[in-house]
């Protein structure tokens, strides 16, 4: 990649340790942002942790960036000084930190300020569901006051932070996650047939599926619990779970206890889940509290009717047009909508096309990079502290 000498120098940074080496939506978002930031305006730098567990992500984001470094990012003075030196050597003007949670990165922000970075933004891809303990809230609110901009991945993400944490509307922007639509084309049948055989999926199976990390808070137990009702109404229904994590054993035991081991299939972690989306008929993201999941956007780009359990303004799924909103932590609500889709082929086809259009028109990576690029540039023109409103930043 070639950048002009007068381009704005943007640093994308993550301190994630990726335990188990499994990438999530945050890492995908960073890679797509690095790929699609306009090289007519920006030169893209990236930094991630220098850990073996991060090595695969490091290689892939290095390919998307103009410059890359892996550093030990921590609280030690030596780590802080190395980070400051790297930022200074690169003469970074804008830094955009990415965090999977909603706490931390205080020392990274300090390093950026000491290194003379003009504008610092953060995207925290999760938001609190309940009040944050007082001490953590105080530290986090000081952190927020030092930022030039706060990027929320959905309207719900912003509203949740506003309820439980200080989130200044004049420096907050809602910019949805996005995916590269060029990466999501129909999967040929000759590729799907061996996958069905590998996972013992009958050719006439109606497949409800998901792709998510098997960790607490993802709501997977509710999806498994929905299967008895789904199969009672749709005897050919099978569940395909793509992913891995600490809860895999518990989920396998749950399926066994329900007598469903033959109908619940574990595909494991897949670096490329697209062929598995090609096997599915309906996608369910049972996360009780979430938004703008990359996996959800990918499934919809693959024309899958989708059911989520965190509906609200601005979400990718529009009820009746691209899928449905089930109640959170409610297996019967999930089952109701899956059954409705499975029993109505015309509805399934309509939702399929609606899902694709929704992602194409409002959740492309190109759109996201353009929106964030505009925020960076206007922040620099405005003196490092961009002013505006959340509402204007969240318009499609």
C-alpha cells in the first residue's frame, strides 16, 4: 500500500491478548478499517500485543496496514516507554484504540498524550448491562474526559453507556460495525455437500445455526433449550453451532441431557465461517445484551434470515424485513420465530433478500471506514476535540 507524504497518520491499536488465539468481531472490525481507510487521505499504522496467542491476528492486520508493530503493552514502565517511542517515531496524529470491554486502556491513553498524539478515539465494543462499581466508574469517567472522541458500535451501545457511565454526547459517535460485501458470495453446492457429510447433517435438514464464542454472556444455553420446541414443530430441524470456548463441554452436556446429541452439531472454531453459513437456513444470535455483531452481519450478508435477542433502534435486523427480535433469555421466544420461518418458505425467502439488502445498504466496511475517516479529519480541523451530536453521527 502506498500513502502520500501529506496523509494523516492514523494508528489503530488493540491491547487484546486473545486468550486461546480466537479472533472476535473487534479484531475483524480493525482489519477491515485498516483495509478500507482511504489512502488518499490516510496512512495506516497498527499495533497489537506481542503474544503468541495474538500472532495470527498480528499477521493479518499487518497485511492490511501500511506499517505494523507488535509490542508488549502493559502497565510496566518499560512497556509504556516503548509504546511512547514507537508512537513518536511514527509521528502519529490520530490514534484509535479498540477494546473488547468498557474498562482499561488508561495507560495507553497516557502514552498517546505523552507522545503528542493530536486526537485520540476509542471504540469499546461492549457496554455495561448494569451499574459499574463506584471506583471503576470514577477511573473510567476520568479516562473518557481525556478522549477526543468516543465511538459506539450501535445506538444501544451508546444508550447503555449513557445510563451507567459518563458518555459525553458532544464527543460521542454512533458508527455501526461493517463487513466487506465482496467477501460474501453464495457457496457452491459441491463445497457444501462434503460439509454436510462431515457433520452428519441430513440433506433434508432445516438448519438453525449460530457462530459465536462459547463464553458466558453469549446466551447459547437458551438457543440449545429452544431446540425441543423447534423439533416438535419441525421434525427435520437441526442446530449447528460454529465456534469454541470454555462452555463447549457444558453445551454438549446440555444437548445430551435434552436427548438432542444427534441433532445438535458442534463445528468448532472456523477461521472462515462462510461455508457454514451456507449450510444454515436461519441464523440466531442469542446474546441477551449486544449489538452490531460481526458474525450477525456476515450471516445476513450470506442472505440468512436472522433472529436476535437485543432488538432496538438502529440494529441490523429489522423485524419482518430481515428477521425478528426474540425476547432475551427466552428459549420459547427464540423457538417461536424459528418455527415461523421454517414453516413459511415465502417468508423465509423474503427475509433472506431483506437481510442481504440491509447489510449492503447500511453495514458495509466501506461505509464504516468513510464515516470514521470523516470523524478523524473533522476532529483535526476542529482542534482535536470534535463537537457534534450522537444523532447526527448515527445517520445511515
